[in-house]
């Protein structure tokens, strides 16, 4: 099969032929229909996240068709369309797994990091960590739900019930979670790169009541803020923007160092917390909720062979929404 291969962190992916994968007892063999291009992929490829499996097929927002099943894989049928997220395996035995926090499992393995992912024509995935995809979504528009959507949803839950919600970094995750927040009756305030009026206009079209640069204060104090951009300097900016008792959630897997800031920004029972990975319960909840809102994703398709171009466009912020690789293109 054809795949995009990471052979060394910091180097471009290589488009090459690799052996077809084979499913073990609990795995599904999937024909990859679409795979989202996530900022976490950039962190793996660029070396911000250490010690990936090498060589590695990246990609963890996978939509695939079941074409073969392992001997004990009985949760899906041949022909089913399933989604494969970042969380690819957990031990089920550690303290975190036993307390409904498998996202913190000490031995967890992640798709497109320790497990080969979806930048390929075929992939295998543990059936226990896959989700059925609703017919409402095309392959292209379903892919971003599987990380951008899931992590955004978990971050929103951990932010509490505040009605004035700030979102820093208005990319793939933000454009999905904003729709959920607005559906819940919240006001969304979008923070973007300086002078990025294209993204600010995009946020307003989705229903944001305010959009501006991340260096600005919003038109009113916020009750909560989600930070998706991997920029540590946004933490004190977000704390300054929220009112007493508010929560700032750092939703990325990697962030540059957070600069020192005065205690007064945290005082007043403000909360600063992170989100790590997702649980299968998050996936089931969000993927059941999304079609009913309905959450609509804004996705740009790239052929599999152009994964490096898609990653470069993501790094440079050249599009609004999400990039998705389609192996059947070109």
C-alpha cells in the first residue's frame, strides 16, 4: 500500500510503498477513506513530542471502511464505516483506568504516535477504541470530529458552565467546539493571530459575538477560556480576560513555556487546568451529540501524496477549518 512515512523527526514525510498491515485478534483492517491533519501531527513530526515509533505512519483522525476483522473482533461488521481517534489502547488495570480516567493511563498507546495511523491507504485499529460514524457526515467532514471535535468537547466540559466563553486559536478544534457552545446558549469570543481578519470573519460567521487578536481584551469579561494555540503566552492573557471564579483550559498536547505572571491574575479562585487526550466515553457522547446540533465541519481535501503540503499549510495558518487527506484522490 501507499503511505506517508516519518523516518526521522524534523524531516518531511516520505511517500512510499509499505507492506499491507494485518489485523490481530481484536483489530479491524480498514480501508482509509479520510484522515484529518491535526496540529498534534505537527508536534510529532517536528519533534515537540518525543520518542515516536520510527518509522511511523502519522494520522489519528481516521475514517475507514471495515474490510477484514480479527478472530475476536465482533463489535463491527464488514462494510461498517468507523472512526479511529488518538487514544488507541489502554491497559485497563492501572489506577487511572480503574477510576474512569483512561485518558491518563500510564501505559496508553496513541494512534499516529506509538501505533501506525491513517496517512495511508490501509490501517489497523483495535475495535474497542473505534466509533461508528453517523451517516449524516461525509468521509471528508467526519474526519476532524475524531480529534479536533473530541478534544474540543472534553475541553468545553472541563471549562464549566460559564456563558461567556473565550477561544484562543480559532482552528479546527475551535470551529467545532464553538458550534457546540453556541448550541448550548453560550456567547463565544474568538481570539486569533494579530491582523488575521479572515479567521475573525470566519468565527463571526459561525456565530461568535466578538472576534479579535489574542493580545486584545474582549468586549466583556469571560467566564471561561479554551486555549488551542500552542503558545504559552496566551495563558496569562486568558487569565486576564476571565472574571473571578473563571476557568482557563489548556487544550493542546504541547505548548511553549508559560511566562511568569503576577499572582493577581490567578487570584479570585480562577482555575488553570489542562486537558489530556480523551476517553471512549467522550467519543460516544460527542459523536452522538454532533449530528443533532448539527455540527458542521469546514474541511479542505488534499491527496495523500500531498500530506507535507497540508502540514505546511496548517503550520502557516493558510486555511480556516481543517485539512483532510483523501487516499483515493489523485
